[in-house]
């Protein structure tokens, strides 16, 4: 049983403003980026459940998110916050995980409505995923069976405060404890569950490779996953006669 | 080079033709070629001699206006040489039952004699006799291939030919009635007073129609496509290539000497244009090679008529160039068409099986169209520059017709080349094309067209050298007064006596 | 044996060699050496190169002499021939021979084309000109007919056009002879402009029609696209690069040297309102726009480039018709520029065909990761074709624009810009459908084109880039051509032109451009964090899981929006015109054949006789 | 020579900062129209810094990155050709026409970058963007023709000098009113905002070209947007509003030129591609041609 | 049930007269325009063809299935509507649970394909002849048919998922002031776990 508080938040030194020690410039730069990150959040315009109806009023003239620097963006590549609003059915969860992995980090997940906390009204249903936190690191919950726009705005403001203070780094957790999340996902979707994003490769690439990144679940994934390595631009020069060479170089 | 040899040129083949059956079987096959070789040698000698100054022979010693006169200037000598050589190349060597072969060989010899006679004879009646002789032998040869289609086509040809001869005879009688003489030189002398009136022109038109049958003139050439398509290719080559040129030459000589009038030239020009348009456009739609070549020869002869319609030596030079070029190209094409007859579809991919044949066809097509290095271009250049030099707008129109018909000619000739070099016919008509050796050319056809091709290429390379003699021949032929002076030494006395 | 004789005999020797042992492996090397030898000979010798060989026939002197204008075109011809020869010698040639075609005929056709074009370019009088013109047409026919059944059919469609043009030129030649009495180009340039307006108009009509057919100007352009597209690979490159420009060479001589543009401007249709020069300018402008927008709709890369060949011809003619220093320099420079990047583009398309087997834009895509060098060639090629700064295409188009702006021709200027924008759209479609987007499963393992193909392509594109950065190099040859032709010569510097009314200095512009790219790269790689390459299926598709068997590459009907607006304008009126002429000839032919199938020939003979007599008697 | 190198660095920076405030002004206008508070003063800067400070970015290949580099670099080069008060850069070596072409290079670079993302939304977006470019570039070129015919040269320095010679009376807008109006309409279409933003249709093709642009790629495009705004308005000001006598007037004119179309933009829905062609080929083209006719006669 | 001599004039009577042709069929009017019909399973196709052919019942709005675990039977209800008679006919049939197979009416009413596919997914009842018996909505579900009475969803959930203890500080403040959650989760849950 994992409680919210018990989720280990790994405090990395660079992110935490260490109050003036270390060289000033590095500090100021991190300070500036953290401030800009908090002041400019791009919200992914992806309505997963019923809670999404509360977002337009939060954007338009009465509550106006833009004054906080929050803009709705359409594709996961451009977005920072993934708002999971309302019940998360198993089918939708697949799309949410795909979208989450396509987002560029630092990225944040806000679970709006109670259904993302503990299943909410659909806690008995066989078709919904109960706890969103099992499948991806969640930064902020805004409970309520559809929270009002003020609640959404206050939730966002709190997230901005966390980002500013550097406390909201859970996206690293997805890389560091990928095996845990993958296990939960495989438990729900079956063993040959695979997303086109190469999370393990990204973990290595960005230096987020922790001890728990690999485990028996990722071993399972390794066995059946068709490797989706990017097409490197290669200069296959040479005078081979036939057009099709090096058959089946399965990397 | 004493003049009496001229008579030999006509007499020798005639004699050989009739004595052929008596010769023992072993030698019989050699008689024809031998005779033709002798005639060719004579022709070459005559040509050398006549280049400087034309030769005259009064047969049997009778002074010109009464007796038979043979007048040989360089053009006539050249055509005699051409007759001998082309007949030799198109000689019926074999491939038939022996008595049938005798008949063919003798007929060919008679035809050769008649043609030689046509070129050298100096008076109208003689021309008519040799013309009839040539006509009859061509009927015999045309029907030679013994197929029903050939018989029918020749029958229609006979009707037209005889009607034409009839008209020519009426024309000649008219002239005789008006001028009292038939000798060309004498006529040339008397023509201004007697023949340059509507009646004279009518006589000229009748002779033109009469001779036009053989020269594939527009109004009377409807027989040509059928005969050439059904007769043996060798015969069609002979008729289209050689005989039609001689009829044309006679008309030209008549035009130059007796009727140098604008109306006559205009008639020739209009008929030439119509002949060219009808020939080339009909060939555009032809689906079978022999008929296409027939129509193409009608077109080319139309061009020759247009050329001779141009007054002065320029016209004669252009006419000679076109006639000689056609004389070389058309027989070769007919030889190629022997094995490639029938519908064009049969030819799909023929180039793969007989590459030399296809290459020759393409070479001749290029020359016919007038692609520069080949002599065809120089002929067309002479024709067009002649036409452009004339102030009269009708000549410019003729020039336009020549240009347009050349484009049409290029299209249909290269459609055939395209079919030949295209890919093999597939499926149902595949069987049609490669029936045994349908597409491969027999050795004789290739040899014949190869010689013609060699002639063509030689002419192409030596074009600048040939230009000078052609010019001299043209001036010699177009100079009427010299003809008269040469044939009738003291014209003053004779004209008085004849009145 | 002076320089020109050596040049002509060298190319004649090459034609013979190609015919004899064209299919061996040795011939391409020999041809390469000979071509380079010719190039060096041409560039080295001083002008005018008089030729010894000549003949005198029917009272006309026929001789050959190469001046600055001819040499400019000759250099491009031999350069294009060298590039396609290297291309043919390599693996492409082996594959071509393996497919059953004859490499010997292709080499012979190429050598024949070069010889014919040299004869044409160095003609001293109209007969030599006509000999060269006809030989070029038929050598072009031979080169087009190589490469299969569709190529042969396209070449056969070219025959009536070629013969029509040739006959128009022959008609003009003969009329010139009868009106001016001489055929020598030098004398003609003095005498011809003294002819009356009516005569000059007829001559202009005949010659202009003849030359515009080969150049593919508007009414006579339908044959060029299929003929050039279907020809064998390097054949297309050579044809597209220089073959159509022989028409421009002829038009240049006709309009500027013989008739002088001022006299052409006097021939007015509506007394000075719309002169013959305006007509030529507008035909050129329309030739820029219509073929370019036809190219936009093509789905085969070779056809797209062939249609652009026709379009770019319009710029060249427009430049020359403008007649001022910048305009004509732009037009002439565009001949060289277009030859370089067009040959590179066509060779690139054939390299793609060599590897993937097809040039159909709807069945390619994503090849940039597999054929990067070919992509680089095509990228620089399309930048040149579209006329954007770093490449030389921009310089020549800029010169034409500037002359249109200085001369004050707004509508013509508008047409040229519409043409350029159309080119930009269609070239992006070309590179997007071939190299960008989703890489198909079956193309994942193809390799880059072999060295024998990439080297000539890269050489051409680098040449285009170098003459783009320093246009002065090419402008020196252009100035020489202008002087030889009698046009006002352009004052040029290494970077472009200096003038108060608006100068162009490519060295600075390209320098600043690359400085900008440097700063951009610094910003991108320096300021931005680490980025990771992702697979093409790791893509946003509205939450849908993409898979390799689904083909989601957007290539068919590429500019749908644009086509909704201008779609109805494609009425195909020229194709209708061509088929109308064809059916008219058919009708005439059937009528004539009816004459020969009449039942009773004797009756017609008699009727004819009576009519003839009547005509003779009562005239 | 040295001053050109300095200007090469300074002019783009100035252009970027002015461009950023233009973006801010645009968003503020949009907010005010929608009765909203609108973003804080430095919001564009925050966005750009946040995008560049992203820790992980996904790129689809070398060409995807080079596309963004070309987009930003192309505009940096274009800025040096735009004379601003005190700095002329290389305006004398490249005229108005060259500037029009150099500004096409960034869009071509972006098109190539988006091409390699292998995303159909991106390809459709680029197809529409190029069609829109075809649409608004034709009247733009007509206007360039008219202006360069009127001033007798397409060298921007002379164009500005000619206009500043006689004060407001000799400004382009007073001398060539029709061309000025057509120019404003074309500028409006060039900026790619509301009625003319079919190629960035968020709901339909997920922001078209920008669909796979994240982190520093999107940051590069935000920087390009600032440059685009500055370049378009600076060209218009140089041609019709007498260029910059001093920085204050220059900036006021720039913001005025951008403010007019932007104030109208956010009340419109969105034209389809063929309608963009219809509108831009009808009104500005007719006005432009009439203006040119007037200027020439 | 004797055959009445003359066909009655009003709608419901004529319907009843028509239905007499089906043996072993019982009718019961649930409302002025709602007729419940009970019949043996094998005669259902005959009824459908009769109603469709002779009474204009062209609209099969739904097939619903009721699970009777105690009687080990499934009850299938076919809701039919006629635009002429404007009377809703609900045909009830009972089929045994264990083989759980029945024949499809797809050839008569094409929409039946979806209803049958849905029932198959939810109840595991196989319809022979139905075009597609694949997964319909629950593409990720490979457990037992969930709508069967013996399937205990809550037990499955309890086994599959774990809960997280969500005690945010704002809840503690409310509880400090005496408020809090009225019905605790363990009271709702049958097995009493929190």
C-alpha cells in the first residue's frame, strides 16, 4: 500500500535552491529557469474524463489561467502539464501513458477529480484503473467530483509554487522506478504491453538511470518488444550490385 | 564516239528480248544481264561525250525533219545509264518456272529498250511508239505475279493506260495538224507561230494527261496504289522508280522546247501540288507498306512535277535532283517491302530480327524527308529555293505545300520505323509476325537495297562535287535554241519549205 | 587543323568510338577524357575560332566558326555531356545493360548529340545552321527513343513537332535567300534589318515558330515533358540541361543579331500597342507560369522536373527579349544555372529510381535517412530551381526581375514571380514526397547511391553553389556572349552587380546567411538541453498507436487547398488543340484515300480531260 | 568592416527584443478583447527560457534540428538587411527583393524540419503554409514593384532617405495610399494570425508544422515568431512610414503597424485554404495593381 | 384459443388475431401500446418473420439479456416496433445457461449483430450465424463475462488493485473542526477492508 507521503522524492542537489552556497551564477541561472518554469506552464488540451469540463471556465475571462502563464497546448511534445481529469478507464489509460511518455520533461501530472485518487465513484468497476499514481508519477491531486475552476486554479498555483521551490521533480521517478510502473501497467494490460517510446533508452540518455529502472517487468518487456530504434542517417555507400543489402540487420 | 552507237542502245535490248527463247538454255540466263551491261557501258560513254556537246543521230540518213532523229544530251545519256543499271539491279534472277522466267526476262528487256528509246528519241511519234511499247510491257510485267488481285489491278491499269494513250495520240495528231511536223526541233522552231494558242495548249494538256498516266500525274494515277501493292516488288520498283521518271522527262522536254508558256507551267504546278497533297496524305493513313510506298511515290512525283514547272535551269536542276534521288530511294524501299509486305502490325519488333533491313529503311526514310547530310536535303533545298525565287504567289503556295507534306511524310515513315524498333508483338498477333522467316530479309533484297544505299551515301559525301555537273546538265537541257540549232543546221531554208 | 576543326573531329571520333565499342567498360573513361579535353580546348582558345572545313555547293558557301555566344552554349553542352557520361559509366550503366537495353546506342546518341550541337553552335551561315539544327533534332530523337517502349512513343510524338519546326526554318531560310540574296550570318545581320515590315514579319513568324518548337514555348510544349521524362536516366539529364536551349540560342541569334530587337519592336499588331516583342515577352511569361503549375500536379518526379524544364525556358527568353544589360545577362546566366541544378536533380531522381525502382511520388518517402548524399544534392538542387539565395538560380532570376522592374513591366514581373512561387511549391512537394515523411517498410534496408552516381551529382551541385556565391565567375562567360551577340554588356563584380538603383552582392548575403545559421546553431545546440532521436512511430497521432504497416505519409493530392481554388483552371486546352490538328490530318488523309478508291477511274480521266481542255481553252 | 560585424550581432538582438514585446502586445490585445487580464509583462521571455531549459527533447533526426537552426538563422540574416535608426547593416548590398527572398529561407528550413518529423499533421500544415505563402507573396511583390518604381531603387537606405527628405508629406503612405492599404492587408496575411492561420489550426491538425516541436525546437519557433513580427512590420515601416528617424518614432510606428491588424484578428474565425487564396488574390491584389498603375502614370 | 371467425377491427385485436398462428405463445398487454409476448425459444424466428412480414415490425430496437442464475437460464427480450401499428412488442424467451448458445437473427434485422456481440461479451451467450463475435467494448478485458450475476466485480477489483491512503491536510483541518467523511469506505465495502 503506497501512501502519497511515502513516495520517496529524491532531492537532487541541482534543483534544490541551496540558499546562496556554491557559485552565485550557477545558482542564479537555476533560480531563473525554475522561476520561468513555474511562470510558463503549457497545459495539454487532452480531456480524458468528465472533469475536463471545468477547464474551459478556468481558461476564459472569469478565471483567466493566462495571467498565471498557463496556455493550452495541443500536442504532448509542446506540453508540460498532463491534466488527467475524471475516471481513467483501462482503454483511456493506455492513451494517457502513451501521451505521458511523449511529453518532454520536466513534466507534471495533475490528477483532477477523485476518480484518479482512489477510483472515486467507479471504485467497484472492473473497467477503470483505480489509482493513477500506480501507472505514472502524479504531482498534484485536485480532489472533488469535478472540482470548481477556483479549485483547479488553486491546485495549479500550488503546483507552480512547488516547481518554483524545485520540489516537483517526480518525472525523474518514472525513469528511476520504471520497473515499478511497468509492472503495474503489465498487470493491467497484459505482458505484451509496449509503447513506441524507448523509456529505458531515454533514462540512459538523460542520466536518470537508477537501480530500480530495470527489473523483471522490463526483462519481460525486453523479450517481446520489437526494438524501435530511430533510423540513424547512415552512409551505406559501396558498390553492392543489388539494391537490397544487409538483410535482417536486426539491431 | 560516233553517233551510231545511240541506235545500239535501243536496238540491242530489243534484239536480245526477241532472240532470248532461241538461245540454248545454259546461256539463256546470262543474255539479259550481258546486254544490259553493254548498254550501261554505252550509256557511260555517251554521258562523257554529251557533257560537252549533245550528239544527234539521223536514223537511216534521212535529214531531220522527215526521218527519225535520236538526240542525246547529257540528261538523256544519264537516264540511259540509269535505265541500264536499275534494270540490271532489278533483274528477275530466278525463283520461277523456266518458261515463265523467259517471258519475264524478255518483257524486262523490251521495257528497257522502250525506256532507252523514250529518253533519246527526238520526235513525237517516236516518243508515242516507245511509250506504247513501255506501257504494254508494264501491263505484262504487272500481271506477272499471277495472283487474282494483280490481274484485276492490271486490268484497271490497262483501261486507264490505253485511254491515256488514246488522249496522247489525239494530242499528237492535233500538233501535227497545226504544225505539219512531229520533229521536236522543228516543232520548237514553228511553235511560236502555230502552237501558242488555246488549241496548242489543249494538245499539250492531252499529251500531258496521256503521258501522265505512266508518270502518276494526279488526275490519272488512281491505278498506281493497287498495281504497286499487288505486283511483285521488283516490278513495282521498276515501274515506280524508273518508268515514271522517263515519262516525266518527256513531258519536261516538251515543256522546255515546244510549250514554254506560263499556262502550261501553271497546269503542271497545280497538278503537281494536288498530286503531292493527295499522295502524302493518303500515305498517312496507309496501313500496309507497299500501298504506303505507292502513295509516297505519287507524292514525290508530284514534287518533281512542281520542280519542272519552275521556269529556267533552276527548275530543271531541281526536277532532275528530285527525280534522281527518288530513282535511287524508291526501288530500294520496294525491295525491302517485298518480305515486309502486308499490315504494319506484322512488323512489330522486326528490327530485332533483321537489323540491317530496318537500318536501311530508316536511312532511306531520313533521306526522303530531307535530313541534311543526305542528298534528299539538297534536292528539297533546290526545289524550295527555286520556288521562293519566283514572284508569283502560286509558287509560294507550292513551297508551303512541299513543307507541309514533308512533315506528314516524316510522321508516317517514322511511324513504321517506330513499329519496327518497338517491342515484339505479344499475344494473338505474335503468331502473325514471326511466321518462319517473315521478318528476316532475303539476301537478294538486302543486296539490292544495299547497293542503292551505297549510291545514296556516295552522293551524300560527294554532294559538292555533283553540284557542278548537275548545273551544267540543267542549263544544257533547258536551252531550247541550242537543241534546235544542233538538230536542224539551216533552219531558215527548212521552215520555208515545210509551209 | 585549327582549334575548331580539332574540336569537331574529336567529337566525330567519339561518335565513331561510341558506336564501335560503346558497351565496353573502357569507353566511359575514354569519353570522359575526350570530353574534358574538348572543354579545355574550348575554354582555352581565343575567339572567334574559325574552322578550316567548309564546302561550296549550289553557289552557297557553307562554313563553321565559333564566337563567344556559341562558345558559351558549347561549354554547357560538353559539361552536361561529361556529367551524364560519368553517370552512365558507373553502376547505372550496368543495370541499364542488365535490363536488356543497349548501352552502345545510348553512348552513341549522347556523342551524336554533342557533335550535332557543336555543328549548330559554330555555324557561320544559315545552311550550316540548318544542317546543325536538323542533326540536333534527330540526334535528340535518337536519345529520347532509348529506354523502352514509352520513351519510343514519346519520341515518336516529337517527330511531327521537330519536322514542323525544321520545315518552318527551311521555309524561312529559302525566303531569306530569295529576299536578301545571301545566307551568311554576318552579312545577314547587316542586310536583314533593312527588309520591309511585311517581309520581316513573315520571316520572324517562320523562324520564331521553328525555334520555339525545340525550346518548348507555349503552344508547342506538349511533346517535351513526356519525351524528356521517359528517356533513359543520363539522357534525360543531358536533354533537360541543354537540348531545349538550342532553341534559345537560335532565337538569340535571330532576335538580337539578325533582326535586332528594335526592328522586332517595330512589327506591331495594333500600331505600337502590342508589338512582336511584347508578344514574345508574353509567350515567355505564360511559358513560365502554365508549365510550372502543370508540374505542380504531376505524380512522377521525372515528369515534374521535365515540366519545370519548360517553365524555366520562359525566364531565359524573357531575359533576352528584355534586351537590356541586366535582363539579357540574367536570361543567359539562367541557361548555365538551370543546366547545373537541373542535371543534378534529374540524376538524383534516377539515383532514387536506381535504389527503389520507382519515381512515383506516392510510393516513396522518408529516404533522407537512407540516402543522405542524394538528399543533399536534391536539397541544393531544389533551392537552386526555386531560386533562393545561396544558390546560383537566385542570381539569374534576380537579374531578370531587376530588368523587369527597371523597364517598368509590372504584369510581366507578376507572371515571373507567380512562376517562381509555383516552383517553390512543386519542388517542396518533390523533396517531401521522396525524402521526407514516413520511411516505408520495404525501403528500410536500401543503401546510398553508388559513387559513380553521387560524384557527378555532387560536382554539379557544388558548381551551382560556387557560381551562386561568386556569380562573377559565370558572368564573365555571359558578358563575352553578350558582346558576341551585340547586346549591351553587363558591368559585373565577383559578388554580383553594383548599381545605385539596387545592387546585389552575393558574397555578403551568403556570408551573412551562414553567419546567421552559425548563431542559430549556437543558440540551438548551446542553449538547448540534450535531445534524443526517436523512432518515426514515436509520433503524436491523437493518442493512436502508429504501426509500420499503416501508411500515413501525406503525399497524394499534396496541395489540396490550392487545387480547390485553381483546379477548374486546368482545362487541358493545349492537348485539345493538338488532338484537333491530329484528327484534321486524319480526315484529310481519309478524303485523299477515298479519291484513290474510286470505282470507275476511266470516268474521272475523261471528266478531267474535258475540264482541262476547258481550262486551257477559255483561260 | 568591423562595424558590420558588430551590427550583425546587435541588430538581431534588438529585433528579438522588440519582437518579443510585439508578441506580448498581441497576447494583451487578445486578452483585452476577450475581457481577460492577459499575460504578465515578460511572459514571452518566460516561455522561451522555459522551452530552452527543457531537460529532455525528442528530435526526429539531424534535418529536424537543422530546420530549426535555418529558421532562426535565416531571420537573423534577414535582420541585418533591414536598416534601423543608426545601423544599416548590409542593406546597401541587398535590396528589397533580396530581403523578400531571404525571408523565404526560414520557412523552407522549417518545412524541411517538419518534413522529417514524418507526422501527417505536419505535412498537411506545411502544404497549407506554402499555399498561404503563394497567396500573400503575390500582392507583396506587386507592392515591392510599385514602391521600387516610385523611389527609383529597391535599396532600402535610399527608400528611407527619399521618404525622410520631406517629412510626413513625402512618406510612402501619403504618396502611394492604395499601395499602403494593400501593403497592410498583405502584412496582416503574412503574420499568420486568426483569419489566416489555417496552417496552425490547433483543433484540426494539432498546430500543423509545430506538432512534433518540443523544448528547444519550439523555443526556436517562438524566437522565429518574434523575428517574423519585427521583420514584417519593419519592412512596412521602411516602405511606407518613412523608416526610423530615431528609435522612439521607429518603435512607435512598428507597434502601430502591428497593433492595427492584431486588434482585428482575434474576432475572426478561420479561413479555409482556398478562401485565403480568394481573399488575398482579390482585395490586396486589385488595390496593389491599381496603386502600381497610379504610380506609373 | 379458438380461431375467431371474422378479423376484429381495432389494432390490438388484429395483432392478437395475427399472433394466434404461433403455437405456445402467450400475450399480455403491459400498456395500451406495449404487448409482452412469451414464447418457446425455437419459435422466435417464426414470430419475427410473421411480425416483420405481416405487421410491419421493421425496427428491432434492442435485444436485452437477463441472467437467472437460480433457474440456470438466460432470458432474451427482443424489443420490436412497427411504424404502422405503433405498438411495442417485447418477445421474451428463455434459453438454458450451460451451453449458452442461441441462433442469430442477423439475417432479419442487421442491427442485431451489435446487440448479439454486446451480449456475447457481457454474458458469454454465443449466437450462431452472427457476423462478428469478437471483443466489442472491453478490448482490454480477458476475464469472465462481467455482467453475469456470479461475477463479483468488487471482489475482482479488490484482488486486482490496491488503494492509496489519501489523507490530505485539508481533510485533517475539516476533521479537526468536527466535519469529515460521512460514510466511510469500509462501511460501503462488503468485505469491510478500508
